[in-house]
C-alpha cells in the first residue's frame, strides 16, 4: 500500500506553529552565521542551529499537516524574529512551481 495525501477540511494552526524566545543575548545579524556560512569572523547562531536540528529530527505524523512553522523571537526586540518553515519532502513531489 502506498501513502497518499488528502486535503483536510480544517487545520488547527496552533498545532503547527510554535513560538520560541531566544535564551541568549540578542545577536547582531551581521555577526551571526549558521555552520558553514558567512565569514569566519561571524558568530555561530547556536540557538538557530539547535532549533533546525530539533526540527529535522522531529517526525511528521497525521492528523497534523506535514509542515511546521517555527518562530524564534529575540528577548529584547519581539519585532525581530527568525521564521523557519519545515515541510516533508513528499509535499514537493511533482511540483514545478512554488518554494524552491
């Protein structure tokens, strides 16, 4: 039996969107890097790296949609945030346009 997808009648977005506040001091965007990006003088954003690792290792399970949105906010500036959109690779099968 092969897996298949159906369109749900409704989605409880509270189950698919999470908010997390940074624990470390706010970092200047020019001095942040993810592993392997920007210059060697930039500071590694360990909280973002941890969030990405956690999301990568979290399985998708029905009845929740096979996507998640994670919002990482800064302690001292709630208007400054990082959005991480995570989706199951099967959602891209056969799609020619959209997220790339």
